[in-house]
C-alpha cells in the first residue's frame, strides 16, 4: 500500500490530518495485531501532542520503511527530540518539584498487598518464602527527597492485567497477574501523591490496540498527553532513540540524585532496566532504587524452584540487583 493511500485509510474523520483518535480507531477497525504493534506505538507517540499533516506522515513512513531499525530508528529519535523541544516531556506539570507529603502505605497496601495475593493464589508457604526472601535482603523502608528523586514506572499497561499478555498465560492468567494488579494499585496510590510534584516518566511495550493503553487503575491520574519511552524489550535503554538516556541526563543536570523504579515485571524488565541504568549512569552519581511495593511479577515467579537453587525467580532477581549495586527497598517513602 502506498503511503498516501495508507494516510487516507487511517484518516478516519476525513479532515486531512491524522489525530491520535484516528490512529486508535483505524487500528481497531482494521484489526491490527502483533505484526502492526511497533508501527502502532510509533504513530501513537507521533500524534501525542498534535495531529500529523499528510506530507509529514508520508515523509516519515518512507524513512521508517528504508531504515534498518524500522519504527525504532531515525524517525523515533526525531519524534522524541521534537516532543522535548516543543513542550518538554521531561516535565509533567507546573507543580513539579513542589514538596509532597510523605507517602506512606499502610494496612493491606504496599508489599503486604502483594504478599496477600501470593497467599491466595499459591499458598501460605509461598507467601512465607517471599517474606523470608525480603528478610534475607534486609530490604527495609527507604526515604527519598521528592526534590532530588525521579520516578520511572515500567509498562503499567492494560496488557499485563487484562489484555494480550495476560491472555497469553492461558487459563491461569487471572491468577498469574494478581501480584501485578496489586503492584499497579500501589503505583496508582503513589502517583496521586507525587505526580506533578517531581519528575515522573513511564515506558510502554508495543502491544496491539486494546492492550497498549495504560491500565485502568491509572485513569484520571496520568495526563492524556503524557510522554513515555517506547521499550520493545526488557531494557529501558533500548532502542537508543527512545529518549531515555537524554531524560536521565536532564535529571542529573537538574540535581536529581536518585531514580526509583517500579512496574512490571520484577524479574525481567525491572531487573534488566535497573541494572543497565545503573551501569550507564553510575559514574555520573545516579542512585537506582527498585521499590518492591511498586513491582509485580506473575504469581509462579514467586514460587521456589530448583532452577534458581531453591529460590524463586523473584528472589534471584532481587539478589542480583542488590549484589550489583541497585538499592532494593521494601517500600520507598517520599518526603
């Protein structure tokens, strides 16, 4: 299909411009699935702040088709740079750096909420194993200064709680995603307190329409035009054109000393992204913290296994992060 024909197919309201609403409606109308997920993600980001003119769309699509890196190459780099210059996606509100009240999670929230889910889904023994792992890690509470700390939430998307990723887990999907749902609950509670008060950023993994959006827990909290980093794999630093490195450099330039991470999943994307971020920015003095109360994984990853020497995949990930210099906290309190 020629680029001009594709433009007309996607322009659902026929106004000669491609809006974000056009892209989402067209993707659903034409039944886009995994083969189109990467281009869908790019087009969502390209239309984040303003509709696309036809000539701009055609020019960029030609570049994508000619680029060995496709949607994750030159065009993505141009989009992230243009968004930064046009409206600074690095800031998410005029109240940024306004002191926040201490955020405390009590009762059945925080890490206790995740442990309760494990006891329900797996067994009391599995929940006790996770609590034992926390004690071995000595992962107590950690206080951070809102003015000196930024927050990155990894892939808080519908796919992991009700969409295509969950569905790929088969008949056990409802049970497997319960710890992730609990973690997203905690993430939403935290955002209510710190969003617009400090630097907050997100990643999104390319998924088909209907699974790509933010999880429903974040409705009314995350701004509709919130910038994010496209992260097709486990590492937030890839592709190199997604803007993450530039964002962290900007944090450091403005005096941010710590980056707190949460989201999903703990033993894959959180583990890899935290370790690689620390490796890339350790020499610049950045501290990387993983807040376990904000992190979830599929339930079976909390069960002890011979594969990890009698520990669980989650415990092995926690240990690796800690050994290699990432601070692993049972809960982070923002002051």
